[in-house]
C-alpha cells in the first residue's frame, strides 16, 4: 500500500519535512495548514517541490468548525472553504480533512449538519476537491466515527466520505469492528497513530502523546484489518502529534515512522485480518510483506569497548566472575572471554571507526543467535536499519551487522557454524595460562541493560521488536537519585535475548543524554553467593548495599533472619513475584557508566529486580563519591 505522513509529525520547516519524508521512502504527505502558512514557498511552489521529491499531496488539513451552525455562520464558513479550495488547486491537493465541530455553541441537529456537509461537498466539486469528514474524540456533538458515518450517509454526496483516525476511535474505547459496515469507497482517508494508555484529558493526550504504530498500547493491527476489510484502498497515513518528534531530527523521525508502517503492514498481512471484504465490496489491496522474521534465540556474544585506563578493571571484574581469557582475535585488538556459554569480546578500539577507543567503557555490540543471518539482514535493511561495513581479513568470518538507533552494533550470528560464518574461529591466538578459571559456573548472558536518549526511547523499542522479534513489557518508572528513569524490558516471551532499555526523563547527572547513561551486562548463575565469594577471592568487592535495605527487607518479607544477614554480608539483593524469586548482585561501576551483574532466577521468576534499581543506583552514586 502507499504510505503517507502528516507534516505535523515532523520537525523543521515545510521544505525540511518534505525532504525528510521523501528520503525515508514515503509516497505522499498530508500538508498541515500551519506548515503551509509558515512556508516561504507559495502553494504552487510547495506542489513543485513535492513533485520533484516524488511525493503526492494526499490531504490538506484541517478545516474546523464547519457543520452544526446557523445560517449566517454557514455562509461565512462556505466563503472560508472557497478560499481553501482555490488554494488546494494551486497546491495540487484534492482531499480536504474536515473535523467535527468543537465549538461550545455547535448545534446538535443531525439533519442540519448532514445538509450543511452536503452543501460543502457540492461547493468543493467544481474545484475537483473531495471532503473527508472526521469525528474528533472531543467533538462537541460528533465524537464517534459511527455518528460521522451516519451524517455522511444522510448527506448522500459522492464527494463526501469519512476519515478514520485510529486515535480518535481507540482513545474513546469505541468498537472498531463496525468499520467493516462502512463501504470502502466512502472511507476517503485513514490516519494512524498509536499511544500509551494515559488517564488524562483526551485532547491533551492527543496533542502531546501520540506515537508511531507499535510504540504504544493500541491494537493497530486489528484496527487496520477492519479498515482494509471494508474495502479501503487509499494510503496508510501517519498523523502523530508528539512533543519529542516535533523537536527531533526530522530525518531520523521519518525513518522511524516508515519503519512503523512497514511493520504494521507486514503484521496485518501475516495475521490475515484484512483479508476478505464483505460480498460486493472491492477486493482487498495487496499488502507489502517484509522478509519473515528470523527470531533471535539468545546471545552469541556481547562486546565491551574499554579505553586503556579502564581495561584492567574490566578484565579483573570478568575474571572475578569466573570468566577466562581464551583467545585473541587474529587481526584486531579484541580479546575473547568465556564462562560457560557466556562470551564477552573486550575491544580496545572503536568498533565502527577503527581507532583506539577513547570514551568510557561501554557495551558497543550485541551478537545474537539467529537461524538465518542473511534473512535477518534483509529484514533489517527493509526496516531502514543501516548495514555496518566492517574491516576484516579475507580469511575472517563475514558477519552481517546493522546499527541500532543508539549506535550499538547488532551482529547476526548463525546458531550453527555449518550454516554460515564461524566467528569463533577468528580467535585463534592462544593465550598463556588460559585454563579453567575455577569458581562458580555462570549459565550464560541473562540480559543486557542499554541506556537510550529519552527522545529515542520508543524508537529503540520498535527497532528491537521489529528487527529481533522481541516483545516489550509494560515498562516501569523508577525514582533514581538524579530524577525519574523509564525502563522497558524486551524479550522473546520472557526468554533471551533479553534487553532492558533505560532512559532518563530529564537527563541529569550520570544519566545525561549527551554523555550516555549507565549500561550493564547481567550473567545468570546457579549460586549467587558462590559468585560473591569468588569475586572477593579475586579482590573485587560486590557493590556495597546500605544496611537500611536489609532492615527493610526483613520487615516486609518472611525471609529468615539468617538469610537476610547472608544477603547483607554478600551484597545480594532480593525480589519475589508470585512463586518466583530473584537474587542478584552488582560490581561497582567499572568506568563511569559500565557495571556487571550476576543473577539467580528460581521458581519461574521472569522480571529484572526493578524494585531494587533505585537502591542500586543510590549505592553506585555513593560509591562514585567515595
């Protein structure tokens, strides 16, 4: 299907918005009136620019407060509309969005409103303009798409149809299944927006908190399926009012927007929800499918880049956790550290630029196990994930990789080396004294915590969902010492690879967006206390947790005093959900923003100990000051 975006969804001038939409790959745009009014280009100039960029102008909007008025105001509204029709001819737009009246004095007379909409469509016809009538969720008399359709049907004009907006319908809890009762040729336009569920005034919710499909809580796959089943054949268009998007790089936002539509179209096609329109309706349009998802099954490796001054601390922490240095890369300053099935690549260079790493120690790459690396790359590229060129020796593994929105490299590693490149074979240089490190056995990489700039938190969530097939949880907000932190876990039905995305709502202190907030790698284990003892034996103390935490733990749980004292002695934190129990400990900060974690899950515990995160952050801050 054709894909369109409203200019109000992007930042910048109208010219910048059109350029960003075209470069992302959109077929058309909705021109928002304020963008045109503020442009230095004439309507005909905007038309020429859009044509040169390969963009159709699918809709001009909005035209407000037209229907449900007295006779005198109707005449004034018609004169106002005539001016817009003339403008639209210059602009090359043939569809005008008319919103339901929100004025306090709007009249609740359906027959009058229908007749007035008929007159509007009749006035538009000589200009080659059609009218798409939309029920605003806060409309004074019309706030339901079914009511809007009744007025359009009663008006009975071929140039008058409805515009269906997912936000206006789903935010009010209206049943979208009745969309199937509207003839597809009377659905003139479809606007799509997702949103988180928020208990607030619907107008404020709409104007500030919409997001792209797949980034909120609405079931847009089902919604779109109903619209397509009715026989709609127009574009899928995004109309997203969002404070962050309107202050962000329009190029990046447009790419994120197109990715969301591509995923929505693919998911709608795969579920078959828009497959069969009612008898007598137009055949459904053919939806564009992406290459089938190649589900990630776990971590092949996590790469940590560390500057020269921090590398000894990182190596020491890995050794204390039971890792051993098993090999060096044949051509790059990269070490392979292993503990059971957990693998860490310790890199002394910038993995993308090739020069010596100069930033804080940080997670710079994720290697994920996939069934088909080539298929995973094809899907990622269709979702506008930039492929990463790599410098390599011809004899070395040619791994497929793309860049995540935050710059993290994501490598697609075949699960079976016989099916593709065996990247482990590149680590062939023997390391003296690399025998068994002894100590506790780690069970693998449990999860990775990645800090995201707040402006791109939802973009990252959509990326990992669409590219790796991970599903987000509901997320939590945590009270950190430097302000509120938002956290959302991504997993494959609770299984790996698990990723915890974190973002600061204000970006202060160690969580400032410009610097990059803390990151960590968590390793599973069978006995977290054995890990703590091994760490101390290697001269690495677990992060010191205040005694107040354990006093509170004893008062709010039925844990035996000896168990609580044991946790206090070893710096172990505790969480419980149902029958599941979670024991975990942390290293201190290893270099400004990187730390490691050991976790022990029992009883089917599927969380991340988020209730303990504020205390961990406070302890890390105290440790940094000490």
